[in-house]
C-alpha cells in the first residue's frame, strides 16, 4: 500500500521540478528576446525600401475613395522645412470619406491615437487630448479639396495617417528624416 502511495508522490515531485526548470528556461528566453527590443531606434532607422525613395522636402500626396494614400513612404532631409500638399481625389462626400494627413511623433501608439481621433468629430478628428503627439496635420478634406502644410523634422522615422474614423488602419505610412 505504501508503494502505491509513494509512486504518485514521486511522479508529482518530478513533474513539479521539471516545470520549475522550464520556467527558468522561459525566463532566460524572454530575457534574451527582449535584448534586441531595447534598441528600437536602430530597427526603425532601417526602413525597408527607403533606398528606392527620392530625397525631397516637397511632396504631394493623394487620398482616394478606396481609403488609400498614393504614397506610403516619404524621405526628407532632417532640419529643413518640409512642404506637403494633400489632395483628396475622391468623389464621395467629406462626411463619408473625408481625408487628412497627420504626422505623428516617433513611438506614438497608432491604434490608441486612432481611437481618440474617432471621437473628435468636433475638431475634424484631431483629438485635443493627443495634440502633444502630433507634429503637423492638414485640415479634413472633401472631394476635390487640397491643403498644404509646412513643418520641420529632426532625424528619425515619423508615422503618418488619416485620422478620419476607420481610416488609420489602412491610410498610413512613414516619413524618414535623415
């Protein structure tokens, strides 16, 4: 009878000790994997395809009824004024398919910003709560309208998006200032 009780107790002890070893291994793995994440700036500095983009501080971007920008990657010279024109080439009314161009600071959480923007209809979907996250933005444009903005960027990678509700998931890109 004692032998029958001893076998399950031994199996339980072996199971617990082996789980402990796995936990230590998982911690080591987690620590090892998080080391590269400590240098996100280095990862962002190498934006795929940037070498194929012309360096210019004057850009014209189009937004359309398919919720797309015609340009998803922009390359500019840091420390000099950037002149950007947004054209809404769509035909749908502003209330249904308005577009803007919002340049965010590096590291801004896009889904969080997009959620805040969706509830800022009274301010053309530019959330007052997130103004410190914004570098520059155009006004909200209807069909056939355009707006020009001028801003200066320090070296880095800046996300941009359309903050009209539901658009930020598709209508976004990056500006690389070098």
